[in-house]
């Protein structure tokens, strides 16, 4: 199969390593439109057809000859005004930026990618309506919302007709390749176990948790943390319950003040502005020395915007701008396009979701829903904005490092990236 090499400058061009998808020919993996600042020069990307490896670097990538007969159309069932808005508002804008970048580089299969957003309003019934409307509108793939309360109804409505790539969800129950469903990110057991491992490495061996039954995200993560923390030799003294409607945590804080010994770490999946209230009340009670630790909701809702009271907070994130990824370049492109993205991860994850779908369409040289599902399920080492992604043998949850960030001087700073040695529930 003939290949052409597209040379591009680092700052301006999206690289797409595209393969021709015929059954009789092997095809190369794609980088799905990764901004050229990838930091992965010399690594190899492998296609589902076990073809010869393709070298990916900072300034050049092979471009294949796949020619689609109809354009790839991506729909985003986005929660733009309710609980999921913290991820889907920036995510829907970031996805548009990545679609525009792909189209500026020639599109997918020689045709411009089409993109449409439907607001699900955080409501299961509205989600089902949006899903039907997107399918009726001819989408070939969907980007899904962050929470199971709307993700599960979307899965039921789509019924495996097209793939759903859940951009921000970390709920492992939403990953089911047999139903065409995949996560873009690691799962809750992974991120909570990573925070537990990190806390223990810092000799923070005595913990409490805050959990809410309002969504499995807010109850599951503390439970995963507890299992991993205790597996590693730590002690979780107590779990404190809260509601997403709460605006005061003085009762819980007063109870924490009576604990002996005083806990070293407080873990929660809480989001802003509640996190700020909790931090302020802990500090006012003389408990500011407790390390408050969280998961990706701290990133999504910008915990560092709480000001000085957030200094010392640690949390799990999906990525951080480094030489080894294209996050900084993508966020710069998004800013130039007028897309306001305050979070570290959630614009980049939306870019990843688009790139994953585009990679599958290029690899399969098809926009048929069943073919896209099968192709995503077998992708290996596909470069995306946050690094690389693989789905083969992962049951729809890609293996990714968890980035540990710490708030210092009013902004998040990189601590380390890790994959936990023990994953709760595994």
C-alpha cells in the first residue's frame, strides 16, 4: 500500500496516521489528529491488523489512502447545564476545536468530519430523546456524558447501533464493548486506588472519607479508596455522608475534631463549590493540617480556584501539559479558537474522544457503526492528545497513567504519574 508523508510544523498541523481499511491489506495505526507536540518520537503505533509499525514523531507522520464515500459524523450527547456541565461545557467546545483541526488537515477519509451537539439537560428522559435525535440525524459515533444516571439511558437508547465514547466518565459500568461503549479515561477504581497508593507513600496512614449516595461517582470512589488504602496497610477511621444539596459541613467537621487520632488525610469525590466550603470549615476548626485528597472532579471543577485554602490539596487527574503529550499545544489552539477551557484534563479528553473515533474510521475505512465498534475495541497504541490509548483486551477501559497533582501557590502542579500496583475490586 502506498503511503505519503505529510511534513508539518509543530505549531500548526494536526497529524493523522491513516490506514486503508480493506480486508486484504494491512493498515497503519493513526494518531487521530494529535497536535504535533507529542514527545513520542521513536515510539511505535500498532494497528489492529498487526501491520509494520509506524514511527510517530514531532514533525512527520504517514498518511494513508483511505477514501470514505460518506463523511464521519460525530454526535455529542452533552450535559450543558446540570451536574455534568463542568465537563461537557468545555468538552463540547474542545471537541469542536479538534474536529476543526482534523478538517484543516484534510478531514477523515478525504471528507470533512461533521459534528453536532445535543443538550441532555442532565435528565434521563431528555438523554433518550437526544440519543434518538442524533441517531435519526445520521451520526456514526457518539461522545457520551460523565455520569451513569444519563450514560445508562443513552446506552439503552443507542442499543449498540453506533459506538459511544464516554469522554469524561470514569464509571466502569459504562464500559461495555459488546454494547459499543468505551471510556476515554481510566476508571474510578484506578484513580481512587492511585490516590490511596500515593497517600500511603507519603506516610499518610490514617484517613477519613466523605461520600454521597446522590450518584455512584460520589459513593464508589470513597469505597474504592478505602479498599485500596486498607489493602496497603492504612486505616480508614470513618466515612462521613453528605448530599449534593449541602451548603454547610460544620456538623461533620465538629465530629472530625473529636476523632483520636486526628486523621492525616480526607478523601472525597466532592466537587466545587462544596469542596471550598469544606476546606474553609476545616481550616476554621483548626483542622487545616489534614491533607484533602480527591479525584478528577477536583480538576473538572477547578479546585484551585478556591484560593489559598486549597494549597496542599492533592488529586487524581487525567493529564497535565508535558513534553510527552500534546495537551499544551491543544489548549493553546483551543484558546486561539475562542474556546474557554479552565480545567487541565477535560478539554484534552474531549480531543482524545474525537481522535479515537477518527482513528477507528480511518483504520476501518468505514463509518459503519458495527465496524467502528469492532475497530475501537482493537485499537492499540494510538497517539491522542493526552498520550496514547489502547483498547485491545481492556474491556473498554483504556490503560492510562493516573496523574497526581498538588495545588501549590494557587495552581495545580505535577507530582507524578502512576498506575497503581493494587486496584480495588480487581
